[in-house]
């Protein structure tokens, strides 16, 4: 019996090379890496391109899909990774649960520090990493939950949280210097109160067993229905006086109810389609994007650092974001990141920041070593990964 990674079958000729590279590790799911890569590139586009607001009646605005949806896909995939790390279909229990939970909290602290350091570069975008870190902490509390419970809680959070969040957003505190600093420090532009629903949904997807034949089909179908429903609600009610503002709106980055439904469904749809695509030989065509998705923390941080190093001097009366976009940096930066991630993945393996954060977590919390997707790092290292045998 051979192990399936959720991608195309691999010949014996590449097996030796595959075992030495984390991108091809048996525990990884190619489609998850591809979805992460798409999310990273989508966030690059949202940051670096001048993109019109999405209007479903105007096909020329469809590139506006990257607004909001890329970061929500990013958050949902964080939940998928956490679900895989914590046992996949069968949540870990006992001492192993405590090891996974403690390491997740260490990773949360490391990601928060990296996010704050990126904030000091003063690039004119909202850095998602502080919010990511808080979402990790919240996820640590629900690691033992199974798929059904996770989806129920995700639905409850998604339906309820936009309303108290809208009240919190309306506080004048956020317009003060202290409020602005706090908003950056906790990533409130990606508010954990509502965005926890996406993490929960991603964890639920991982608990369904993404290696099973039917799971990605189910995710794609459910995601398509939710995306269509959320979009329909926004088209019908989004411009009305009663529903056109938060907490109802489907506007990007509003975290309104219609956006939660539509963009959350879109994330599940993309994940399902990516897993299905990577079960075909096209997984090799998608390898560069999979490489980006295998090191999303490194790729995301790299674009902020490169931006800080290449931006022109500030000029009075100009908006720095518009000035930088005017240099047309998207394609050079995107192709550079894709190329660098691909070379690194093939020649070295795990991304540098991913490796550093994982090493910190393993040093801080002793236990069976796990890789990015939750299986023991090598056969015999800890529990036998029976859930990978298909």
C-alpha cells in the first residue's frame, strides 16, 4: 500500500528525491499548499495592484475578487493547517494534545512578534499576522472538537459575531492614537471576533479528512452554495438603506454577515477545487504556487520587506500606496517570490521562517516532532501516521 498526498501518483524514480524535500513529504496535501499559494498571490495583488470594486454585473471588475477573499482564504487555510496538526480526522488526545496546543501557542507568539516587526517597517498596508496570532490562541481552545461541532460553532460565530463587532468598530476609541496602535497590534482590520468563524470552518474541513475521495467534492459544493447565497444576499439587499451597511454588508473587509457567508463559502470552494486539481498530473504544473504555499509566512513577510526596501522617498501631498503602485511592482515582486520559493523548496526544503518558528516551538515544548501538516516528522518518530495510509 502506498501513501497518498492528495496529489498525482509519483513514480519510483522520484521517490528518493521526494523523501528529502518537505514540499513532497507524504504528510503534505498538495491541494492545501496550492490554495495557500493562491491566497498569498491574491494578497499581493490586493496590495500592489489598483483593482476596482467587484461588480458582478461588470466582468471587467472580476479581478476585484482578490479584495477581502484572499485574506479570508488565508485565515480559513490557517484553520486547515491547525486541524491537520492536531490530528486531522481524529483529534489528538491526552499528552499529545497538550504538546500540540502548547506548540501552537508558541507559534502564535512567534507569529505575533514577526507581525509587529513588519509593522515597524511602516509599509502602508494592514499586516495580517497579529490577527493570525490571536486566531491561533483561540483555536488552541477548540483542538479536541470534531468536524460537526466545529462547523456548528463556525456557523454560530459567523452569524452572530458581525453584530457585536459592528458596535465595537463604531467606538470613537479606534480614531485615537492609542486606538490606532492597538488596532495594528491585534490586527483588528482582520477582526478575530468574526474571523474565528473562518478558522473554525478550516479546522472542520481538516477533520473531514481531506485525503478522502469525497471530501474536496463536498467542500467545493457547499462552498459554491454559500458563495452564491452570500453574493445573492448582497446583490438583493446590499444597496438597501437597512442592509447596506455593517453588520450586514458584503463589502470587502467589512466582516459583515453577507461577506462572512459569501467569502467564507468562496474559501471552502477554492480549497476543495485545489485538492481535486492536485489529484491530477496538473499538480506538477502548479508546483511553483505549491512552493509558495508551503512557506506562506516567508512569502508574505518577504513582500513587506521588499516593499520597505524598494519604495521611493515620501513626497508631500502624495499617498504612498498610490505612488508605490504607480511603479507597477506586482509582477516583478510576484514572479520573484514565486521563483525564490520554488528554488528554496526544491534545494533546501521548508521555508526559513517556517523552519525557525517550528524549531522554536519544538525547543520550547518537548514532545513527538511533527511537520507542518501534523504527522510525525519521520516514520517511527512518535505515533505511527496511520491516517496517511490509503
